């Protein structure tokens, strides 16, 4: 067949620097050699509308979309996908234990069949607005080459759409399917991505566009979150203790526990070294485990009613986020925490507590090889665009992401996204030039992966 002759011709052009496949053998890209791939990439890059990527990012940032409140952003991306010729679906996401019902937006570009498929994944929810912003976080402000707002990670979401647009405009015929999953509730443990996967979204490879400063991230921590409730007994502090009706301040009791849990934001010692957590140090997880005390609320009843400071609080709740190393689980952490707290209880008969593990968290680390086909593709695309290799992060990232759920579903991939330095803090921002570079890279990855044979 003429097609086969053509294929053989292409294979001869491929040199020994061609990528090593997942099975460790050098293998051609089944139809696309290095020379041809560079041509393919140049063709696609020429069609990237960087200005449109920045504009779509900017307009997406102007739509508030806290976890469980992504509907307007989901509709915005749905409309944008349709405008750019992507088959779009608004997918309802049912209520979860930690989040209201919400929406995913899923875009599909069908390949003609027989090719490798790719998922580009990004979340639409963002952090709450903290004090300290000097710009309107929803103002779409661009100043001195920086775009301000919750760029994490609707900026990358917009780049995905313009990347697919560039591939379409370049006239590249895809063999495998491209799926763009813009999801809700990633900040609640990946609620939207888990739902998308359960509904049948699948692929050979994924790229999660989480902020990585366009560096390659192939491993990250897990994030186990829990509530520690320390319990007291309410009474007015001006009344006397009477037998059987003693007042106990839950706030006073929890204050003794806090120093024992820490240090915060530092590598925690293991039990052999005086810490409370059981773990074995893991290669490439050098700064982990660590924890953060994210919120503490004391007051009366389950609502922590704060209106009566004259009353001894009967409940004080600390929310903890523990970033883990391989081998730690939420159950190992629960057992460790129980052991620590039982120590307090053995010395103080008034010390009582409850532990409530969050049902939605990232309970395992994500670990993938930087030598996978998809990682090599992203590295090559980055080099083609920027003239140098991207940094490949050896140590695990401290952020947990939906890469965990995608890899658990058998899809291979990595994290590569714009922004990072000014992430998750007041005046969060991103260099607009990074958005253009990210869009080019995503377009190259689509064009390469989705034209490979299975
Ligand atoms: Zn994120």
C-alpha cells in the first residue's frame, strides 16, 4: 500500500536521538520522525494566536469560581470551546461531602481513529480572596507584562482551548482523540476530575496545566486533610464550678496540642526523632512530610457560635493539611494523631477529642517517570519553542493535583503549566508571555501525540 511505503520512507529519516519509549526501547514515532515533527510543530506554532490566549485567560479570571460555584466559569469555557470549533459538553457534577453540586466543561476533538489520545486537564476553582491584594483580583488587570488574578489555573485552561484552535487551523488531521477537561472542585480533593473519569473520560496520556513555571513535574505529594475537634464543657466563666458540672475550655485545651503538632511548614521529624508521624524518608521527597494548620475555630456547639465570649467554648476545631511521603496514608496519620492525643488524655482527664478525616483529599502521592513518552514529548516541544530544555524537577512538588486521579485511572502524564512564582497569594499573577509559550507547547503536544498510531 502506498501508505506503508510512505511510512517506511519516514522511518529511515529517524536518527538515534529519537525518543525512548515507555518500554525502554528506541522506537520511531510511527509516522512522524524528528525532522517531520519539527515541521509539524512549526506549522502549528504559526497558528497560535497568543493575543487570543491572553484575552481568553483574562476574561476567565474576571469570573469568580470558588469550589462548588464554578457554573459561570464553566459556561464561559463552554461558549469559548464552541466558538473555537471544539465539541463541548457542560457536565453536571453531583454534590459531594465537601462541595455543592457544580459543573465540568469537557471539550472533545475526535480523531479519525487508531491514534494515541490525550487529556488536557485543568481546574476552574480558585482560592478564596485573602487580605493584601493591591489589584482587583477579578479586574483582569494587565500591567507591565503581568496578568493579575486567580491565574491558577483558569489561565492554563484558556491556553488549552487556543492550543486546540491552533492545531485545527493548521489543518492537522488527528488520529487519536483530544479531550479537554476543565473541572470543578480540584481544591476539594479533585471532585470534578474524579467525576469526569467515572463518567467515561479516558486517554492514553495527560497533561495537567497546574502552575509549574513551565518546568516538568512528574511527582508530587499527597494531601491528607482532617479536622481535629477538641471538646470542652460550656459554662459562663463568671459562674462557679459545681460537682458534675465543671466548665472546660476547648480553646485552652487545644492550645496545648498545637506546639506538639508542629513545626509548621518545615520538614517534620519522624517518631524515631521525636516527631509524632510514622514514615520512612523517601527519595525525591526531600522536604516532606510537612503540615499546615489552616484554620481554627472555637465557640459553642457544632457551629462554633462565636457570639458569647463570656462562655467557655465547648468545641474547638483545627483543620490540618498534611503533605505526605509514599507509605503514609490517611489511616496511618489518624493512628499517629490518636497516639499523640491519647498521650494528652492520659495526663489530663478533662482532655477529650474527635478526629474527622475529610472524605475528599489527595490520599496518595503522584509518581510518574520523567522518561515516559508523554514527558519526552513535552520536553522536546518546550525545547523546540524556547531553545533550551525545561527544568525537570527532581524533588516532589509540595502541591497535590488531579494528576493523581488521572494516573490512578491508568492514564500516563505529567504537570506542565504557566505561572507559579506568584501562585496562591495576594496579587497572584502570571507573565502574559508565559501564557503564549504554554499555548504553543500544548499545541505541539496535541499535534504530536494525537497523530501517533496506537
Ligand atoms: Zn491547582
